C-alpha cells in the first residue's frame, strides 16, 4: 500500500466532518433558536440561512462517501453500531427540509406549526449527532457510563450549535433580534464550554493513550497553549456579545469567526487524541482502508470534487454576504 495514503484519506474525512459541523452546525443552531413569540424574527432568522442551509449538508454526504469508499470496514462497524441514532438523525434532517418548504406555502395560521417542526428537527439532528460522537469516541462501549457520556456529548454538541448559530445571527441581523441572538449565544457558549471541560476530563480517565498524549512530557508543555487559546477566545467573544449592539456594528463578524476557531481547536484536540485510528482504540486507518488501487482511483475524483465543493461554498458565502434580507420563494 502506498505510504500514508490511508492517513491522507483520514485527514480528508476529518476535514469534511469539520466543515459540516461548522456550516450545518450554525443553521441547526438557528433552527433551535426560533422564538415562539415573534413571527417576524423567525422569518428573518430563516432568511439568514435560506441561501446556505441545503448546500451545507453536502459536506455530510462527502464525509459519508469518503468513509464508505476509503474505509469500508470502519463504515460497516460504525453504521452497525449507530444504525438507530443515524436513522433518527436522518428523520430530523428530513423534518427540517419538509418544514422549510411547507412554511413558505401554507396559510399564515399554519406557519407556526411548520416553524415548530423545523425547530424540533434541528434539535433532533443536533442531539443525535452529539450522541453518536460520544458513542464513537468511546469505541461503542456498552457500559452505562458510556451511554451517559454519549448523552453528555449530545447536550454539548447541541449547546455548541446554539452558540455558533447565535454568533451567525449576530453577524447577519440587526436591532432587537441581534441583541437577543447575542444573549442566546452567550448561554449556549458557556454550556458548551462546561460540556467540553467535562469531556476533556473523562477522555484521559478512560483512555491511557489519550492521557499519555496530552499529559506526557514534553507534550504537556507544547499543548498547554491549546486550552489557553480556547479560553481566551471564549472570553473575548463573550465580552463582545455582552455589549451587542455595538456602535456602527463594528466587529460584527468577530463572534462567528471566534466560534469557528473554537470548533477548529476542538477538532484538533480529537484528531491529536486518536490519530491515526479511524475507530479509537479499535481500528487504524491503514487497517480499515480499501485496496491501494481503489484509493488511487477515488483520490483522482476527490482531487476534483473537494476543491469544487470548497470553491462553491466560498462563492455562495461571498454572493450572499452582508445582513439577511427578506427570503423570496418566487
């Protein structure tokens, strides 16, 4: 097998999951934040994600495709262990899609129903994604503690999506909605931070490998800036959100950029803890990888598809930059 080819695919898989977590994460967060008492604000929140939300899920399709083709053994094990939560997640995503279209077509008195369905679908998808991450990190252990850890992970990911969704609204809206979004984001951010702290404590306790990688010497000195940088960014974003609305909307993009950096640092922590395992403690990328010929053929396709998706993403976000306006379905 060509040296490092499985590891390259593992990095591509991780990058795809990261892009999905950031891009679909914020629109899931926006969906969960829809207020029940203000139709105009719900409309503006939906308008803020309207041009993007469907395309954001492309990264999930890419990640699953890479897992299936490059690591079929791992794909089989992961989908077998996570069949039920995956089905529930897909049901939540389908409910979101149906609700997004129906809310624009039904009579005004029925719109509240589909907004609630959109909110419920967003919550279901977020919780199940976090739950699956928790099960995956502990290698699908069947103990009671492992299931409790998965539930904690579900709450943490849900809070993180609310956090980044709130920062997105701060960037895309104005006035009272922007102010409310800042409050929502602050609450989600601190809840997510507590969850990350709890998970960071649990992981080294249940895995000797993770403990050695983070607390060995000199690794502990080299990695010390990671949590310090995360704490500093968290405090700076929180300080900005506390003062929203800012005069002339100066720095309105900062909270969202800060949230992306925090997501990136969290993914770095996971990658450092488990790389090159495709399933932590069970299977490495090399052990799960397809034949070299398959990886090379898929590699040619990935060299074309991945940049195209990335460039398309940049193009769409550039075209629809600025504050959200009314979403027109005609």
